[in-house]
C-alpha cells in the first residue's frame, strides 16, 4: 500500500469534500478522519446520506434514530458551519436498483473542484457497491476527483488480490482527528451497543487506526 504522505487534498485544486454514505456511519467509519482533517483546513464538507439505514434491525423508528446519530457524529468531526448533510431517504437495502438515481444525486451534489469520496465499488455490500459504482461513473467528469474507502472489504477481501492492497493509499490522521473520529464513532449507539451489535468490536477495531485508506480509480 502506498503512503500518500500527510494529506490527501491539493489546496490549489479542491474546493470541497463530498462524502457519499449508503448508511449513516459509513462516512465516519471510512472517512471520519479525513472529514476532521478537511474541517481543520476550513474546507466545506458535504455528506450525502443516501439511506437512513432503517433496515439494519427491526427497531421501530430506527431510520430517524440513525439519522440523529449521523448528525451527532458529524458535530464531533466538523463544526456546523463547515459541514452539512443531504438526507436522501432512499430505501436501505435497495440501492442496487437505483443506479440511475444515485448517479443523478451524486452529479447534482458535486461540482468542479470537489473531492468525492464513496465506499469501494467492490466493497461486498450491495448498497456500498452501488454507491461506489455510481461515484466511479463521475470519475471522468472534468474537475472532480474521486476516491473510494473500504468498509466491509477490510474483512471480506483476500489481501493477496484485493484492490485495497494493490491501489490503496494511506492517509495519516493527526492525533486530534483520530480522537474526533473515536468520539464520532461512539455516537452510533444503535449499531455498536447491545448484546448482538450490527458492528461488533472486532469489526470496529480496524477503524480505530491512525490512518484511513483511499483507493483511487
Ligand atoms: Zn453501510
């Protein structure tokens, strides 16, 4: 894996960071540290929250609860004046049937000078793959840089053949950004707590590292 050095952004090129999240928590797991680093540089951050993640369990009202957790998480990563959330309310679990809509949403929320980050197009979860594939289609658009963060790929890919190992670049996080990410992840109580959490400790361990990884097309 190549090291990108201390920072991913090109100050002469990027105006905003746009992060596409299939479910509330993906933006924090995959790019929370990068969001915090962008905020420290006063770079505006837009999180495109595609679903509310309402199908993760059968809890009544889970979508609203998870959206609230997302807002709380982002407050840990960046002040309200720097970040904003676009709530799309697409169906959790149904994004692979919404490919054209995903492309249209991402097109409308990105502009020249943006760095767009999305889950890896081959992450292994159908919603993640659909959003990553939609983002990949924007990579040819002039002035937009696109990168991909692994979530489930950390656990499901064979490292000997994974695009993460072959093309991933390490983004080193400052101690302050790592700490902000830890506080942000703690906001997702609905996913991380209880007797049988959706995101168990052995899954979360990987996301406590002092770096994040971005794969570039
Ligand atoms: Zn997800």
